[in-house]
C-alpha cells in the first residue's frame, strides 16, 4: 500500500484524480463522492491547514445561519462546549479557531449560500482523516502521545466513535455515552466478563475501563496503561502488593498479576484463574515444572488440608519476614 503513490510513472499514467482516490483507499477509508474542498487533505501525515486568512470567515459568520441549524441552539451549544475557547485564542491564526478549526476554511461554503459540498463534513470521512484533524491540536498531551500505536485507530475506530463535539451525551470529555456502556457497545465479550460473580466493580462505577486502559494508544500491548513509575498498572491501586519485599514471590514480579488472576472478572473468588488454589500453585510448584519453582515438599499431602495453600503461605504476594510466605 502507498507504493503506487510514490511511483512517478503511475502518477503520469493515471493522473491526479485517480491518485487521490488511491490515497484514500490506501488509508483504509471510503472514497467519497464530493469535490475536493480546500483543506480536505487526505495525506496520512495529517491535515495541512490552509494558511491564507482570506479563506476564513470566523465563527460569528457561521452563527448567522447556524444559530439554530440543523437543530435549535446549535451555536449556543457550541459556545457552552470546551471548544469555544479556540475562538478566543488568536495566536496561531484563523485556521485554528472555532468552527473552522475543525471544519476547515468556510468562505466558499458561505459564498455559496451554504453549499455543503464546499465545506469539510465528518460524515463518511475515514478514521484517519478525522483523527488527523483532531490530533492537530490534541497530539501534544500525554494521553495522546502514543496515538500512532492506537489499536482503535488501526481498526478504523475514530475519535468521533467515542466523542461528539456537538452531540455529546456526557459533558465530561464530550463522550457519546458514559463508560462502561460506551465500551460495551463494541466489546461484548468484556461485558460478559464484568458480569461474572467476581469482578472489578466497573459496572458499579467504582473502577473505570480507562483507569487501566488508554484507549488513545499505549506503548505496551492491549492498550493497557502503566503506573506513574512505568510499572504494572495494578500497583497504582494495589500498592500493598508492590513491595519491594525481602522475600519476593517471583511470579508477582516476573510474570505479573495475570499469572494467577483474571483482570476483568471471573467465576472464582479473588478473580483467581483456577477454582482450586492448589491447582493454581501446582501449575508451577511440581518437580516436573519448568518454571524454576521448587516442587511442594512431599509432606504436602494433597488429600488433606494441604490443599488450601494460602492457609499457611498467606503472604502470597511477598513477605518481609518469611521465605515461605507464612506471614
Ligand atoms: C472540535 C471540532 C469541531 C468544531 C469546533 C465544530 N465542529 Fe461541527 N462537526 C464536528 C464533527 C466531528 C461533526 C460530526 C457530528 C458529531 O460528531 O458531532 C460535526 C458536524 C457538524 C454539522 C453537521 C450537522 C450535525 O449536527 O452533525 C454542522 C452543520 C456543523 N458541524 C457545523 C459547525 C459549526 C457551525 C461550528 C461552529 C459553531 C462547528 N461545527 C464547530 C466537529 C466540529
Ligand atoms: C449563508 C448561510 C450559512 C453560513 C454563513 C454558514 N453555513 Fe453552513 N450550512 C448552511 C446551510 C443552508 C447548510 C445545509 C446544507 C444542506 O443541508 O443542504 C449548511 C451545512 C453545513 C454543514 C453540514 C454539511 C453536511 O454535509 O451536512 C457544515 C459542516 C457547515 N454548514 C459548517 C459551516 C461553518 C463551519 C460555517 C462558518 C464557517 C458555516 N457553515 C456558515 C448555511 C450556512
Ligand atoms: C474508544 C473510545 C475513544 C476513542 C476512539 C477516542 N477517545 Fe478520547 N477519550 C475517551 C474516553 C473514555 C476519555 C475519558 C477517559 C480518559 O481520559 O481516558 C477520553 C478522553 C479524551 C480527552 C480528554 C482527556 C485528555 O487529557 O486528553 C481528549 C482531548 C480526547 N479524548 C481526544 C480524543 C481524540 C483527539 C481522539 C482521536 C484521535 C480520541 N479521543 C479517540 C474515549 C475515546
Ligand atoms: C483547533 C484546535 C482543536 C481541534 C482541531 C480539536 N480540539 Fe478538542 N479541544 C481543543 C481545546 C483548546 C480544548 C479545551 C482544552 C481544555 O479545556 O483544557 C479541547 C477539548 C477537547 C476535549 C475535552 C473535553 C473535556 O471535557 O475535557 C475533547 C474530548 C476533545 N477536545 C475532542 C476533540 C475531537 C474529537 C476533535 C476532532 C473532531 C477535536 N477535539 C478537535 C482544541 C481542539
Ligand atoms: C466503535 C466501537 C468501539 C468502541 C466504542 C470501543 N472500542 Fe475498543 N476496540 C474496538 C475495535 C474494533 C478494536 C480492535 C479489535 C479488537 O481487538 O477487538 C478495539 C480494541 C480495544 C482494545 C485493545 C485490544 C487488543 O487486542 O489490543 C482495548 C483495550 C479496548 N478496545 C478498550 C476499549 C475501551 C476501554 C472502550 C471504551 C472507553 C472501547 N474500547 C470502546 C472497537 C471499539
Ligand atoms: C483493573 C484493570 C482493568 C480494567 C478496569 C479494565 N481492563 Fe481491560 N484489560 C486489562 C488488562 C491488564 C488486559 C490485558 C490482558 C489481560 O490481562 O487480561 C486487558 C485486556 C482488555 C482487552 C483485550 C482482550 C483480549 O483478550 O485481547 C479489551 C478489549 C479490554 N481489556 C477492554 C476493557 C473494557 C471494555 C473495560 C471496561 C468495561 C476494561 N477493559 C476494563 C485491565 C483492565
Ligand atoms: C483504579 C484502581 C484499580 C486498579 C488500577 C486495579 N485494581 Fe484491582 N481492585 C480495585 C478495587 C477498588 C478492588 C476492590 C473491589 C471490591 O471491593 O469490589 C479491586 C479488587 C481486585 C481483586 C480482588 C480482590 C478480592 O478480594 O476479591 C484482584 C485480584 C485485583 N483487584 C487485581 C488487580 C489486578 C491484577 C490489576 C491490574 C491488572 C488491578 N487489580 C488493577 C482497584 C483497582
Ligand atoms: C502466584 C499467584 C499470584 C500472583 C502472581 C498474584 N496474586 Fe493476588 N492473590 C493470589 C491468591 C492465591 C490470592 C488469595 C489469597 C487468599 O485467599 O488469602 C490473592 C489475592 C489477591 C487480592 C485480594 C486479597 C488481598 O490480599 O488483598 C488482591 C487485591 C490481589 N491478590 C492482587 C494482586 C495483584 C495486584 C497482583 C500483581 C501485583 C497479584 N495479586 C499477583 C495469588 C496471586
Ligand atoms: C507462575 C508460576 C508460579 C505460581 C502459579 C506460583 N508460584 Fe510460588 N514460586 C514460583 C517461583 C518461580 C518461585 C521462586 C523459586 C526460587 O526463588 O527459587 C516461587 C516460590 C514460592 C515459595 C518459596 C519457596 C522457597 O523455598 O523459597 C513458596 C512457599 C511458594 N512459591 C508458594 C506458592 C503458592 C502457595 C502458590 C499458589 C498460591 C504459588 N507459589 C504459585 C512460581 C510460582
Ligand atoms: C498446613 C500448612 C501448609 C499448607 C496448607 C501448605 N504448605 Fe507449603 N509448606 C508448609 C511448610 C511447613 C513448609 C516448609 C517450610 C520450611 O521449610 O521452612 C512448606 C514449604 C513449601 C514450599 C517450599 C519448598 C522448598 O523446597 O523450598 C513450597 C513451594 C510449598 N510449600 C508450596 C505449597 C503449595 C503449592 C501448597 C498448596 C498445594 C502448600 N504449600 C500448602 C506448610 C504448608
């Protein structure tokens, strides 16, 4: 993909219009029917804002027609939204301000009496096109600095699948729906996990998906955040498990919490991966295991109370007092 665009021979053969279509297709978007609009730049690198100030009219001009169009108080709603502040910031020029900060230059649209083919509309735009416009202003923050790795973006889930500048249902973060419903519209498997008897209380509002995930992209896999010390996110809340301990239980540090726990929810108490603690421990603590873990001593008769390992080895996440985690 993209090779065609760089081949001058093909450029000469097919000409510019086809090339534009090829570029859109290469970006994974749908080619759209309407004529090119100033500022409708479909380059993957981003949206290049036309700098000529005479192409812009300013939000007050938009207001003359859009005060109540397409819906009542449309403009008022914008004035009450966080993006209104862009109209006040004149430093970078009109390309970065108000309505035209997102929709691009509006003069042609206005001169055409509201010709809708002469303004960028987000309808049918590809996820990459949309995100490029938004990230022009938002790429700077820590939340968005890994946008390039966004699994959502790579799967054509764009900013406006979750946010709506004009029609947000949640005033905070302009979300189209509150969490976790927002996420569950697409992630049904995870919904089932949080419905299990033992779960992080996400449905109850105690913990949010975004406490553990950065849906805008992360360096690590599965869009999982890290703690402020670049450690497992789990330590952000479960600080008592972090240590350092005089006697570390190796898997807590090396394999991570997920070697024993499910992270969303499951059928077993404490969200353990297996219903019987002994089976969980004996995955590693058998003489035949390759985990480097010592086998449980032979006096550990599995027919008896030695089954409930954590009855005795109860400081299972690490201990400052006892090498076998008795306390
Ligand atoms: C932060 C970027 C942004 C700004 C600023 C913005 N828009 Fe939009 N606009 C959008 C997006 C995204 C959509 C697609 C619908 C949605 O997600 O809310 C849209 C949709 C629209 C629509 C189509 C109808 C609709 O309700 O969906 C109109 C008309 C419109 N915008 C006009 C304006 C006007 C006028 C202004 C200034 C008062 C403005 N926009 C400011 C991003 C923006
Ligand atoms: C002279 C009146 C007028 C002005 C001024 C005006 N618009 Fe519009 N705009 C319209 C009309 C009329 C439509 C609806 C066109 C239709 O649905 O056929 C429209 C539609 C739109 C749409 C939606 C296009 C679509 O495909 O649904 C956007 C986005 C938009 N305007 C943005 C702006 C912005 C941004 C400004 C200011 C730069 C602006 N308009 C100024 C009259 C105007
Ligand atoms: C899968 C849903 C989803 C997608 C896609 C998404 N966001 Fe978000 N966004 C959220 C949620 C949820 C929050 C609030 C929780 C948080 O901060 O993580 C948020 C927060 C934000 C915030 C405010 C917090 C901050 O510090 O930045 C901005 C700005 C933002 N998103 C912009 C964007 C932009 C720009 C895109 C597209 C490149 C985008 N989002 C894509 C769900 C999403
Ligand atoms: C011209 C610059 C600019 C563009 C383009 C832009 N934004 Fe923003 N956005 C801002 C500013 C400024 C704020 C207010 C920041 C603040 O309050 O700290 C903001 C705030 C937000 C917030 C946070 C709202 C909150 O409650 O904290 C979200 C979400 C957001 N924008 C999403 C988007 C999306 C989605 C797009 C693309 C459709 C977009 N923005 C395009 C400048 C921009
Ligand atoms: C519009 C649909 C949609 C919404 C809404 C949505 N997602 Fe996604 N999400 C996807 C798609 C598509 C993928 C990529 C395919 C996959 O892994 O399922 C994805 C991937 C992910 C991944 C990475 C999975 C991996 O294998 O790397 C995480 C984590 C995630 N989403 C969390 C969230 C959270 C948290 C929310 C709510 C704030 C959310 N998503 C909202 C569609 C969505
Ligand atoms: C307590 C932290 C935490 C919370 C809260 C959380 N997740 Fe996750 N999630 C993780 C971790 C860690 C992973 C990595 C895989 C694993 O360990 O299960 C993950 C994996 C995922 C995946 C990829 C699944 C796969 O099998 O590849 C998706 C999608 C996802 N989470 C969505 C969500 C959604 C949606 C929510 C909210 C409803 C949510 N998560 C809440 C920690 C969390
Ligand atoms: C945002 C804070 C937060 C983060 C991050 C977090 N947790 Fe939790 N966790 C909680 C809270 C709060 C509870 C208690 C829930 C309750 O009482 O219902 C809990 C409960 C648990 C439990 C069950 C405890 C019990 O007694 O049943 C386990 C296991 C657990 N978390 C593991 C993890 C793992 C593994 C991670 C990292 C993937 C993680 N947590 C990340 C807040 C968090
Ligand atoms: C070697 C397996 C193992 C690993 C790795 C592990 N846990 Fe546990 N965890 C357990 C067992 C077993 C229990 C149940 C203890 C009991 O019943 O007394 C437990 C209980 C818990 C509880 C509830 C009781 C308590 O002590 O607060 C939380 C919370 C918890 N674990 C969080 C974590 C976190 C966070 C991590 C990663 C830092 C982690 N666990 C790693 C085995 C493990
Ligand atoms: C993912 C593999 C794994 C799981 C599951 C696991 N362990 Fe371990 N365990 C280890 C490793 C590796 C060591 C470190 C061995 C060493 O330091 O030589 C260890 C060390 C120990 C020690 C200290 C041994 C010594 O002599 O220093 C005890 C006791 C122990 N584990 C008990 C348990 C119990 C009880 C469970 C179940 C709740 C459990 N382990 C689950 C891998 C595991
Ligand atoms: C009734 C208490 C009790 C129960 C229950 C128990 N253990 Fe132990 N465990 C001990 C004692 C006592 C030792 C020896 C401690 C020492 O040598 O200082 C020990 C030692 C160990 C060691 C260290 C072996 C070594 O070579 O260093 C491992 C591993 C271990 N147990 C795993 C388990 C596992 C796995 C279970 C559950 C299947 C379990 N224990 C259940 C009391 C118990």
